[in-house]
């Protein structure tokens, strides 16, 4: 049995592997989204849809840690990713 096949590395179908709570992000001239909350579950397909410029790529960048939201929390596999406000250096 390889490490990848071990029981502790297997997730139960439908179990939550990630969650986003009250996420908020805006550009210099408009709010892209606020109070965005959703969960990502093992074995399920999650789609992010919307018009051009609505913030789909920003959500993916936040999930990847490449962008910092103005508000909210992101948890991936029960590990909280700490977020700072965009103006934390001001």
C-alpha cells in the first residue's frame, strides 16, 4: 500500500474539503462580490459562472492564495488561510 492509498489520505465522498465564508472583494471603482459563502465537497464538481469582469478569476486567485480579499475567511482541508485587509500596510 502506498502513502496515497492509505486510509488517512482518503476523503469520504461529499465531505467538505474547502469553505469560503463572507468573502468580499472590490476594485477601485466597484464591488465585485460581498458576503460570498460556499463549500467545496469531495467528489463533486463546483463551477464558478458569471459575466465577464464579475470576479470569477479573482475568486480562484483568492482560493490559490495569489490575491488577498477585503473580507472573509477561506478554509482548505480544515486549515484556515489567514486573510488580511488590502489596506493593512496603510
